[in-house]
């Protein structure tokens, strides 16, 4: 059950799978800021699982203020839906939920730690800028990737070799 509809398009799934696969290695550490019901979590989690790594998910599972997701979270325990999905995908030993706001979690996570960080939390401009500033230092300096969701680009906009 996906609350609020599918949150990630088929094209985005392909790109995220490729990005995660490009950094996944034994013991890899991936981080997702914003998880909702786990569309992207499953993709990233399976990449980490393949190599005995972990995916850390920073989110508060309350939606974004003033949005449809905020209204849904008032009536549904979204975290329970998320965790049920993670368990049904066999990822409960791979996915590590960190249930708090992104600005709080960033204060306790270590710099230069993560092979990939995927930002898809609060979509307001100021919040996105804040998440980029807070989480960029946490990406490994050697071949680490900082990426996100809800940009305006599409695969069809780029050269097919991309």
C-alpha cells in the first residue's frame, strides 16, 4: 500500500538503481533523507543488501507541512506502513530508520561516511538547500554521490550514454 500514490517514476527508478549500483561495494553505507512509504528505500536497500551494506533512512514520517502527505500522516501511522514494506521486501536487517527531522540527524552523523546520499525530504526550497548543506559533508570524498529527487530533468533530456 503506497500512501499518496507512487512517489517515484519508472525512469527515476532506473537512474536511482544505476547510481546505487555504481557505489555499492562490500560494507557500503547509503543514506536516504526522506523515505515516506519506501519507494526509493527498496531500490537503495536492495543495492546495499547485495553487498552486505546498510541503508540509513532519516525521516520523521509525518509528511511535509501543508501538503497532502501531511494530511495523510495525521490519519495513518506512515512509519508502520513503511516498516511493513521494508520487512516484506526482506530488508529489515539492511535498513536502519532514524526517526527524526533531517537537521537533527545531520548533527550526529559522521562526515565523509556515506557512499551515496539521496535527498528527498521536505520539498520546500529553503529546506532542500539546508539538507544539501548539511548532508554534502557526509558524502565520501572519493567517488561518493550526493543526489536527490524531484528535480526537473528527465532521462529523455540527456544523451543515451548518460
